[in-house]
């Protein structure tokens, strides 16, 4: 489900996971959530791509597998999102769906798949494309039964 809330802030939810855009001075910022860390990582990835591509106009006929590891949860989320961004740039594709197949702790590792395809040439970006995932304000935490993250992207 996709809708706009107060002040045009975008919310997207799929069962127990989702994301929302947050106001940021110069860059793009999202808050993502999920019932598990795997759901959180998938929601954060979809949030990263959501405002720069109209997925309704993209045929997701390509699939990519992504696997990264890091020292901490935050570094893992950064590496995961950065790797997905690199795949989309390398393949010149709009990524419209992301699933996490495995997420492990000690060492921190995540493996997942992304689906997408080339955006139609006659359909412009719906927003500024993400150039990079930043460490600025990057946070992953648990609030009750929900995992949350806040991520700022350079646009």
C-alpha cells in the first residue's frame, strides 16, 4: 500500500514492513521498519529506490543476487544498500523489488535478490536519483517488536 501523509511524506507498507520519506535539508532520508532485520533491510532497499523510479513503468525481468558482510549492523545496512545501488548503476536498471534470503550475525552477513529492469526511455525519473548511501545519521535499532532504521542518501 502506498499513500501520502502529512506534508506529502510518503509511506509504503507491505504486511509488516515498510518505509517513509522524511524531510531533509539537502539530501534524501528515509525511515524503514520490519518485524525482522531481514524485512527491515528489504524495506530500506525499496525505500532507497522508490522515489527515483516509477516501478509501475518498469518490467522487472532481470534478477540479481547480492551478498555483503560487515563488522556491525549499521555497516551491514550501508554495505547492502551501497551494493544494490552499484548493481542498479552498473546494469542501468530501476530496481523495483528486493527480498532478503538470509541475514546472519557474528559475522554480519546479508544475502538477497533484487528484481528490476531498464526504465522506459520516455518516462522521466520521479525524483532525484540516489548517488550514495551516507553514514551520516545512519542508525539501526529495535523498538518493541519492530526493527527500524534511518538512512540518509546523497542525491
